[in-house]
C-alpha cells in the first residue's frame, strides 16, 4: 500500500503534463519555419499558423481518443499496434514516426547553428551544420549521464524557452503593432502553381510546428488519471501553442517585410528582433534559440531512442545488439542518423522530409482508429475521416510544390519509405514460424 501511495504521489499532474507538452511543442522548429512558410504564402504566413492549428485540432482527436482508451508509455507505437497488430504495417509506420523524430532533431540542430552564427561575422555562415553536429554530440553526452540529468536540464530549459518566446511575441506586438496582412506579396515560384496551392502546402510546415503534441501520448505511465488527463493535456497544449505562434508570427510580420523574412528565413526571429529591440534583440533571440534548440534536442533524442529500443524489444526491428556491445545502442544509432542528416541536408529539405514522413504516419493513425477499433474505442467516426482528408489534401499540395521547386526531397523521401517497407518485410519473414505466426516480443502495456 505504501508503494502504491508513493507511486501515486509521483505521478504528473494535469498542469505538469501540459507544461511538459507545451515545452515539447514549442521547439526550435518555430525559429526556422516562419521563414519557410513566408516563402510560400507571403504576408499571409500568420494566417497559415491558424489554419495549421485547425488541421492539427482535427488530427489530435484520434490521439486524444487513443490516449483515453489505451494510456501507455508506448504512445504512437501502442496505438499502431492496437490498430494493425504486430507485423510489417505497424513496423513501417512506427519507423516513419521514428525517422520523423530524428529528422526533427536534425532540423533543430541546424537551427542551433544558424542562430548561433548570428553572433559572428557573415563569412562563418557555412559552419552552421558543424555547430549542429557539435550540439548533437553534447546532447549524446547528456543522455549518457542518465535520466536525472536529462530531467533537470529539460525542465529548466523548457521554462526559459516557453516564457522567452512568449515575451518576444508580446513585446514585438507592443512595439511594432499589428501588421497589415493583405496577401499582396507573390512569393518565388508561386507563378508556376495553381491559386491557393502554395497556401495549402504551407500548412504542412505549420503542422510540423505543432507535431510535438504526439510526445504527450508517451506520458500514459507517468500521469495521474491518464484516461482523462492525457486528452486534456493534448488539447490545452495545442491551444497555448496556437496563441503563442500566431502572436509571434504577427510580431515578425510587424518588424520585417516579407522579402526580408525570406532572406533571413533560417534566422527570421533574430532578424525581426533587431529593428524592434535594437542590438540587444539579436542577442536575446539567439540566447533563447540556443536554449530552445538544446532542450528540444535533449527531449527528442531521449524519446526517439526509447522508441527505437521499444521497437527492437517488440521485434518490430532487428535487435540493437547487432550494432555491437555498446551500453546504449539505440542512443548511438539515433544520434548518428541525426548527425548524418544534419551534414547532408539544409534546413528546408530537412523540414520537408520530416513532414512527409509524419503526415503519412498520421493518416495511418486516423485510419487505424476508424477502420479497426470501432468496437473498442468510443469516438465520432466522421472526425478521423475529416482528419484523413485534410492530411491528404495538405500532403498532396506539399508534394506538388516540392515537385515543382525541389524534386530531390521527393526522391529522398520515396527512397527512405521504400527501404523501410522492404527491410521491414524481410525482417518479419525472418522470424515467422512454419505456421505463419510471427514471433514477436513484448507488448506495450506499460
């Protein structure tokens, strides 16, 4: 009885869960995504964050229902396993989630480099990826030191990050005022696109700024009253982030013209802070960006390496012991993959690959709920169907824009997906017995 009481007292409260969820969502991606969205839609980019929040709102419904019905530290993997059962389908979509998380780490690491170099002469701009790799190495060391160091560091930096970004947004609006959002600016390459395609495609990038809410689903084993509080935490975190993102976008639009935002798209917030706050604006923004990137990568590396380890234990991917006799092979593999992506691709391409993988996985979550769990979960069927349609429309528009502007992204994403499918299929065959039964590992009940 004493043990149960102690465990209960150690559970996350709803406010604590919302704090962690908001901290995970308001990541470094927002520091670089504004410039990329503005490049697609011009001075309508603040509206893109509102529209993106609407899409994410419908999308979150499935995660809320899953979390209420099956609270677990397994999160998305548990949801896929419940929908499709152990096997190739669950393995492929779980890998898409895993790789999208690693891609986010690479995006955050690259953002760290881009913002940090704002403190140095412009001739050092090409060293952004090197600084990003250095950050990943430091984060690897922090993760090796153990959960206590990770938890203390993540909590401290999350508070600075969330309040710092909120302060930038509020102060920017007070000083610069609300911008005139007319939509007159015609971004580069949009003359090749049908009317409206650029705006719909931009929602993919806006969704990327919100996708951190999926990490809340992993709190099932740590939160008090998980059947109710997980869903509430997801909804509250999305609402808080929407307010902060829109305010921040309006502040940036009030401080810079659209051509200026696009020119400085990899460090748009730092560029916007300078005319509003003067020279100190750049220092303040870069400091917040460094803290945000550091905390974001720590949390993401921790979560994604645990996800990979879980998939290995479930025999959804090959045993990590094959990588060698290392203490934490999942962590080593995760950081190594993030370093490779940071070295090979720029921030725009990293974000594009990540959102393609994420949206495909997201569609699988909604379809799994609608098609396979009507008897186990109480939900309104039309909502996941609307979420699927929205995801397909946004993803199709984004793929079309990339086909016009940067087809290499589509090639890399397609190769990645094909390799995942082939490798998962062969691996599943390797541990299927003569009766056609797959010998799987543990379930994700915890």
